């Protein structure tokens, strides 16, 4: 396939993310597969657009001399892809302009001259990100973080969230071609190409969550919001041939899909706020709660545009209720682990405040309230908050 196919696929994926609310990682793969485009190239272009969209849109509007709403959406998405190549990928200007024109001719031939003119003006005055607003950082999240973290840590977190993430693996031995992640046993980084299909792909931060549970053979463990099941598999591996993992989730389709892939777990359809189990049923409970997901911006940059104060508050209330339910379900002397792949104080520090939590030991990152924060600016991981409770 040609670079034109890559750009067309990337433009279609960007449009689906921005106008239909689709997830970037899902639609990039779908569009690349449907057209035979290069997946890595399409993902790179889509992520570059979403990481810099406010800056790109402002530059396009300036050099188009018309509002974005007056530009054909398909053409606008291709302009965004080309502008992202200039800003993020540093592709030589002639190749960017030529590639854009070829792509636009395929979908809107009459707009090729317009697109050519806009991009030539833009490349003569390329935009440079200089503020957090240029990458669409949510103001209310940034303000909240600056109340609990040093300013340098906040700035470094946002900057690290702009960079691509390496592929993480979970294995009990070092695979050839992988590098260990310091402080997270069993976590490795695969730094070249796609890993072999028999390896468990999992971000090191998620491996750290499973390590914090530290399930023992013979234990009965509840994974309270389990689908799609990555952490469930880790818990099963900890138990070996003995014990049981009950994997619960409230989404029927996701439970059905996960049960087919991971039949070793006992899958249950249920709401973690009111679980269908009697009290003290489990030796350990993992509450990997639904959250705003801002710790995964390296892979889903569009989350910056989806998060709102109301949604954050709604999720925080769910998280607290799930954690209290986990306390009911854990036996005396058992363990509860709370984790969320986000950084907002409302979903992390505030949820566990006053409940007697502690940070897991030995991890890279920093102390965060009564727990621990992994972060891409401190280690090669997603951002993840973890708090451990001994009952």
C-alpha cells in the first residue's frame, strides 16, 4: 500500500473519533485493516492529530481564512493529518504537501487546490506547541493536580503523556528482545516491532496492580470489574492450579467475550456496587474501577476531550461505593487492592481518604495520598494509582 492509503485511512479514523466518539486505537486498526494500509503508520498519524488537535485546528483555520465549519469535514481531517506530520513527525514539507494533494484528489477532487494552498501557507509558518492549551489539557484537571503535586511533576506528566508508549509484556522470565521494568517484577518492554503472539501484552502499570494483589495458591479472589480480563489472567497465574478467580463485570457482551477467551475464571455478570456475594467471601478483592482513564493518554489521546467535571464526579462516586463493597466481601485478614488508570485527585486520593490504605512497596513513582502513583514521566508505564488495604 502507498502513503496515500495510510493518510486516507488516518483521516477516516480521525473523523470517526471526533464526530462519532469512537476510540482511536480501535478505529485506527479497523481503517488500516479495511484498506490494507500500514497499521503502525495509521496509528502514528491518528495519535499525532489527537495529541495536537487544538494547535492544528487553529493553524488550519488561520491559513484557510475561513471557519473550520465551512471546510468539508473529510478534507479537514486530511488537513489535520498533514499538519500533524509537520508538527509531530517532521516529515519533509514537499512530501507532506504532495501527499495531502494526492489524498484529497481521491475523495474530493475539487478541493485539491484549496488544500494545497492551505498547507503551503501552513508549512511556511509551522505551528509550535508552547502552552498546555495547545495539546488540549483539561484546565480543571491541571488545576486539581497542581494542588497535590509539584508543578514540575504536573508539567512532566503532560509532556510524557504526549509520547508514544512502548509495548509492555507480562512474563515470569525475560524474553529475548525485551527489557525489564525496574521495580515491577514480571514486567518487560518490547521495543522493536510486534511481540510474538504467545506473549501476554500488558502495560507495566497493570502488572504492578496484579503484583499488589499477590494472590496465593488456594485463595478465592474477586476481580470486581474484570473485563476484558488482562488482570484476571495475572491473578489466575498467581494462583496456579489451586484456588479460584471470580471475574465480575456489569457489561454483558464484555463478560461473554472474556469468558470465551479466559475460561479458567468463573465469570459473573454483576454490578460492583452491589455484588451478588455474601460478606467475607474472598481472600482478596481487586477493585480496578472504571475511571476517566487519563493515565492512558499515550494510547488514547482523545480522552482529554472526553473528560468533564461531571463525569469525573460521577465516576468517583461509583469508585467509592465499589471500594466499600469490596471491604464487605473481603474476609478478616484478607486484602483489598484499589486501582485506577487515572491521576485526578477526585478518583484517587479522595476515594481512599480515611480508609486506612497504604502504598504498595518498591514501585517507581511517587507517594500520592494514602496510595502510590505510577506515571509515564517517572517510569515507562501508564499512570496508575494503587492503594492496598489489609482487612
